[in-house]
């Protein structure tokens, strides 16, 4: 009896320690209120002078627990297309472990920061649209990247002067942190989608169809990662700006697929058993109320009502397809890839 009591105590302590560890590393994402941050760097230098080994050193100022805090960070630009075409490139942020201690960033030594592409009027609405796509995938799949919105006070030096931008943005957890959450690892190798877990793979394909994304490859990890856990491969999508869901001004169709605009949908998932396909179809239909509610919760935050309405109608078109037997067969079942 005494041995049993000791064993129970040990198990409790271990479970508590694991819970505490998860709590500390998840602190950044538990609060979904947009965090106010301040950054200062040259976009020109960021795009031209940074790479995997060369980073820009600056300070990250962030408002948390009713006060401003400051930690040093290292930044580099990421993403080939956005680096070349955007005024604000997306950022890879690295923070020394010693600097994250006792802060909201504890356990997050590496992060991605997504910013608007250009300085146009719809820049912040496009960020909201992309962020909402991440939150929808959270509803659909337990295997997803965690995110946290930020309101960015960005100062860019311009010679002896400077220019200030007020931007919406969001942080994305790093691959390695996600892998730890699922006791797995992120792999970089060719894996055919049919060798991936069936349910997760089909959910992923339906989601990409929902947001009108054809700019991805799960086999080659283009705009996505591959998680290996429990002896299975699972697709992890990210980067949703070049989609019909966002439909940015700088977007274009997919000539390879004969698409002239981003808002033309094509199902890019592989042919699976009809039972599995219809099972995921039912999941999405059953989740419609939650997805619509999530989308509507952001309506008041859009600067331009048209940008919200356009996204909302795109979502409605998706549900019209999957709720109709003939449309579902013609647009998804019959279009599923075999090679």
C-alpha cells in the first residue's frame, strides 16, 4: 500500500511538472488579446542584408502586465516572394533563452512575425484575413501552429528622419516548439500525400479548398511543414496570403492549373476512400456554425467592410459546394488527384 502511495505521488509530481512546463511555454498563446509591440529597423537592410546566418539586432518593446518591457532580439527576412515583392517582409525572430525567462515569451526562442505586404489601404485587413485562416484550421485539426496577434508600432529609419507605421500582425510558433508539443519532429523529405495519415491529410486538403489555396505542396513542404509523430506523417499548413480567402492586390492566379485569379477554387487533395471523404465533409458541415461565428467575431475590426464581405462570401461559396451532393461530387470527389 505504501509503495502504491509513493508511485501515485511520483506520477502526480511528474504530471504537475509537465503541466507547468506546458503552461510556461504556452503563456504567449493563452491570451488572444492583440499584444502591443514596438520595433525599429530598416526594411531595405532587412530585405537585402539578412539571411539564415546574418541577422539584424534590435530591441523588441512589448506591453504586458500593464507595463512596457524590452528584450533584445535578432531578426531576418523570410519568404522568397514576399521578400522580393513586399514593402514589409515577414520576419523570423530569435530571442536568447536567458532573455525570455520570466517574460510572456518564455519557451519561445524562435518565432515568425507576419506583417502586411504593402502600404496600401487594405494592408491590415489582409493580415486579419490571413490570421482568421489560421484560427479556422485550429477548429479543424489539433495539429496546427499556434498564433498570437500583435499591434505593431513600427519605426523605420530614413536617413536623418524616420517614418512610423501602425500595423496589424501576428506571431507564429516555431516548428521546433510545435514538434515538442506533439512529441515528434519536423522532417524535410519527400513524402507522398497518400503515405500521410488519411484523416489529417483530407482535413488539410478540405481546408486548403475552403481558403482557395493552390500555392502549396505537402510532398515538398512548400508553404507547409511535415510533422512525424506516432509513426505517422502529418501535414502542417502555413502562409495563406496568396489565397482566394485573402485575395490581396498583389495576388495572381495559378497558370499551371489554368487559374486566372486566386478566387478560382480547385481541389488539390488526393483521391481517398469515399467513406473518409464524406466523413471529413460531415466534419466541416457540422463545424459550420463555429466557423461562421469565428469569422463574424472579427467583423468590427476590419477597416474596409468590403474586405470582410468578400471573405465572408468566399466562405459561403465553399459551404454551398460541400452541402450539395452534386456540387460536392463534381468539385471535390471527381477532381481529387490520382498523381
